[in-house]
C-alpha cells in the first residue's frame, strides 16, 4: 500500500524499467471507478481501485489521491506521461464490478489496480 508520494516514487523505482501492463484475467472485484482524462482530454480511461464500500461517497480522500498516482503510473507505462493530468479531472464516479469488463482491463504491475482504456489508450489484446 502506498502511504505518500515518497513511498509511491520509491515503489515505482523498485519495480524498475521491466514493469509492464498485463491484461487482467482475474475474477470479479468490487471497485471504485475514477473517470480520468489527460493530455488535454485526448486520453480517456477509468482507474478501478478495489474497495469494500457500497457507495462512492463512502470512499476516503486518501483513495482519491492514490487513484491520481495510479493514473500517472498508467500514463508512464503506456509511454504517455502527462503533467496535464489534473486532480479535479480524476473524479470518483461510482462503485462497479470488474466482471462487467471481462478482457477489457489492464492491471498495473504488482498491484490490484485496474485501468479500463477508452479514447487514445492502448487496449488489452
């Protein structure tokens, strides 16, 4: 679990340059969905973070901050790092289940965090 930006940067450095996105092949998980845009809206994707909450309004601000860091990690992994990812554009939407997105999700390396790519993002094969 990433506790702050220093720990996140350290965790990323520990993963090394061999870290790659993998298509998610696991079972269904309850997730909070963050609707995310970057690069002036040219890139659109959702970040899915597992949760035990039943409503998006119950999710903590700490999880919101982590979702932004996960979005930045995804952009780096697809070769499109963006300083243009604005915190207010990474917005908590709703609670969902990964079962509904079979074969459509990326999994961040070493994490139970998923990305549903939409406009301008590579899709899992």
